[in-house]
């Protein structure tokens, strides 16, 4: 049944879009950044940091901004202004490895189903200099995080969809679907931390892309955070369900870049894909 569900969610047209956005911490330096961004731009803003081993990434998301309906270059100009303001107002800027500025549209369906539609995401260094320019952006598959509550089990299933490592969804390519379970309805209140985050890999190819048992390595920046083995089931498609300890998952999120090696293939996540991973943390405490 789980394999059938995974096949269904990976076919083209099923995925909706998302970017990161985690509720702002209302204390200390982040509160100052939030206040100044709100004062200057007037939009609803979420501010978040992920930190591990001295590496810190600060992300800002503009929610339902009027710029959502404007051309991408206007959002890039706003993102540049916002990054400069972050540099000027965040007291810990010297410890920041990257500043991410995103624009997203949040909606609620049937009163309890929340999701975010990502429009643009721009990355800057701690000096507010772009790490990439608009003309280098390439289209990406739709991205989405969702949380489904099961009342009988008092449990929420949290998924991130649309992380396409190679090729096209459901066709010749490799798709990643991170997910975890936690207690309670996380659409109403954040749940406790899970012990693991499961990375579901799906490979579509006329011939098997991976050996049945393949080494899998997660590299945050240039540091190996987790090195293990995964088992791939089937021929076309191939599936691998890999549990990643939540402590290791948090270390991955604190990086500037994330690379995943599957067998002899290397995949570096784009900023938007990495931002989607980060958004999973908004459903849990800590």
C-alpha cells in the first residue's frame, strides 16, 4: 500500500508548490529583524534560523505579498533590499553562512489543511551579496509540504513533495519524498520531535539505476554528516525507504548546501529544494 501511495503522489500534475516559512521566534535579535522588515515592507513576514556546529542559515519569507503577482525581477529587488536590512539589523550576522529570502502564498483548505505555494527564493551571503543571479535560475518541479492528521491514531503524517533529484516526476528520473510521523494535529499545534525522518527515494528507468544495496551519503557543505546503506526494491520503479536520525537531519538543515550521494550518483539540492526540507521543521517543536 505504501508503494502504491508513493507512485500516485509522484505522477506529474499532483504536486503543488512551496517554499520555506517557519513561524518567527518572538525573542531577541530575530524579533528585531522581524520588526524592521515588517516596518519597511508592510508584508507578513516569517523569520527563522537553523544552526548546528557554528553554521547558521537565516531565512526570511514574505507571506502573501503583493509582489507575488509581479515579475520575478521585482521580487529579486525586494529580496536584495531585505537581505541588506538583515545584514544591518541582525546582531549575529558575522556567524551567518547564508541569508535566504523567499516569497510564498499560504492558503487553508477545509479549515485545517494548510499549505504554502512558493514563488521565488533568493540566496545571499552574510554581506547581502547574491549567491546566484536571476538569469541563472532554472525552472524546478513544484514543491510542497503537507501534514495530514489521523484522529483515530492521534498522529500526523508530514511530507515534503516535489524534490526532483534527476529527470522528471514519474518518468525517467529520481524523486525524493522526505516524511515523518509525530503525535497530535500539527496543523493546530506543533508536535513532538520525531526520532527519524524517512527519506523515500523513487527511481524510474528502463533499466535499474541503482544496485539493490547502495551506499548513501549525506554531505552538509563539505562535511559528511551521515554515511549508510540503502536497499532499493523493484526494477522500474525502484524504491528505497531510508530512516535518517532527526539529530542528523537537523545538522543537514544548518548547512549552506546539501549533497546526497546515491551509489555512484551525486545530487546537490537547489536552494528551493533545501528550503522545502527546512519547512518540515515548522510542524514540530525545537
